[in-house]
């Protein structure tokens, strides 16, 4: 079990974050201590807030008196409501908050069911409760609770961080936003791509597509991105999600910066030449499109083909999971452009390649450079080949552990925790 402790200055923000999930039925109030109760047993946001007023009014000089704690068992642990209540009380007691008012929320909006505790770290006389060696004490309490409730030990999980296998999102499972966040927030950290089309080709492996949106605000032109989940046929499933929901790395301006940096990194990268050589080697032995894709997969390379409504191939993108490079065919060479593959697969004209010695055995040089995103958007309309459920998913079994597992990550919680840590920016009075 992992405990995360955050402190802030705004009680309403901490309570509202949890209470909004209660209203959406993604959470419930599991336990309260020294909280004002209503005759019907229900709680309002204002009612919860008033329960902490006495402590905050007498606060002497603690700048961040609001305490927000989350206790996170392993997703495979089965914890009853009663055990969650007892764990929360025991944790607060051992950490020195036994006499404080607090409310426990159980969150069920992601697969990793966990609890949040909102309290204050000043006592009823306004004195700050000691937080010396807080992290060390918190870890010790967690280890005790793990033994007491037969939970998986968190320290053992760190040793197996490579074990989760990343999977494409499944819109039928729900919680699409969380699944999508686990992809779009992390792809730019691992993969280098130089155009919007290449980025979208990479997203398609995870059953996601992005679209640019344009508009005006107060007469000023604005541009942004929205993301859609895709079904097995490559069709949009559900409503769009604004890029701003997933952080800066998923936004247009950051992606444009990522494109430019990728161009610089890949310009003289030996990995780019190695990828080209492996593709050319496969072309020499492949008999058709299906055979070509299959042999590329064996090399750790995905191919995304873009066709217009008439079936003409107008774009091909190669995604090499060894070097983490995403390149359109024309970026690798004329002999790997969309026209070449259109002539081969649609017109039966396969271009002859010069025979190369030891091309297939060229050593892969990983591109370890990691960057951020887009530049001028390239067209990505028409029909796009979607990965087949069986064959292409073998790629993720081999390389998927480079990314976080979609299940169990609450990106909203992470963003809220970071917000709690920020210091208030107070304007200095003008002299």
C-alpha cells in the first residue's frame, strides 16, 4: 500500500475534488470523525466545510493547514469497506491525527479502489501537529497495515515495475478518459515523431485519434487538439476530449515543439538508417502487404497505411519500437514512399531494391533521446488501417512495458496533488 500526503491552504478545493466524485457516483463517504451530521445521514459540501472551521479560525501561523491523504492498496488487493474504515482510523492515529476531524472518501472511478482522507493539521488550539519524519513514519505505518490486512507489500512492487503490459484502450470498458490519459501523457516521453500525421499513426496503435480544432476568442484565432477513442473498425467512439484534460504534453504547442526537436535528433541519427535498412530487407523477401506487415512485426516495427476513399495509398508510417522512432516512408527515402507501396499493392508493380549484405542483421541502435511535440500538421484524412486484435498486439507484449499500464492511473488525482503542492502566488502591494 502506498500513502500520498499533500498539504494546501484551501479547504474547499480539497473537499470539492472528492465531493464532486460522490455526486457522480464515482466515490462515497465511507467514514467521518467529528464531522457535523444531518438528520437524514447525508452530507453537503457546506456541511463538511463547517466541520473544520473551529480549527482553521484558531490557526496561529500554519500556511498550509489542509491535509489531503490517499491510501492506495495494490489493484489486486481486495479490501472491504470495514477494512478501509479501520485502516483510515489506524493510519490517522499512528500519524498523530487521532483527535482531528476528518472525512474518508472511497474512490471507485478507476480499477484501483482507494481512499482519500481530508483533515487539518492544526489542533483545536491552533497549533501545528508535528510532521517531523512524516514520510518515514508513513511508510512504517503502511508496512504495519499491509501485514495486518494481508495486503501486497508496495516495496516488492517497485522491483517489478517492468511487469505491467500496456494495452490499447477499450472504449467498451468505460473510464475512457483515464485510459486515454495513460497513453497521450506518456507517448512523447518515449517516441520521436516529426509530423502530426506520424503522431496520429502512433496513436492509432492504441485506438486513439487526434484532430485539430480552430476557432476565435475575442477576435484572436485559436488552435487546439481534441482526442477521440476508436473502435475496432477505426471509427470514432464516443465524444471528444480536449487536450487540456491531459496536460501540456498532449497539447498542440508542446507537440509542435516535439516535432522540431525530433527533426533535429533524427537528422543524423544512426537509428534512422538502421530502421531503413531493416525495412528494405523485409521488402526484398515479402510477397504482399500482409506478408510485409507480418515480417515487420517480427522486427519490432508497426506499419500504418493511409488510404483515401478510392483505396489509393497516400501515406505510410513506420513505427519502430526498438529505437522509439516514428517516420513517414518519405522521410526514410523515396523507395519507401507511399507511391512505391501503392504501385506494389494496388498496381502489382514492386520496385526492385539493390541487394545489401547483412542488411537483416544490422544492429539496432536505440534512440535514447526523449523529447516533446508537433509542427505543421499533415493531412490524416481517409481510411487508416487499424491494428488487428491478434497479430499486432504482440508488439505490446514485447515493448508495451515501456509505457505505463492504462488501468490504475488516476491522472486527475495526480494533477490535483500537484496543485495542492503549489505555493500561492500573492501579489506584492505596490509601493
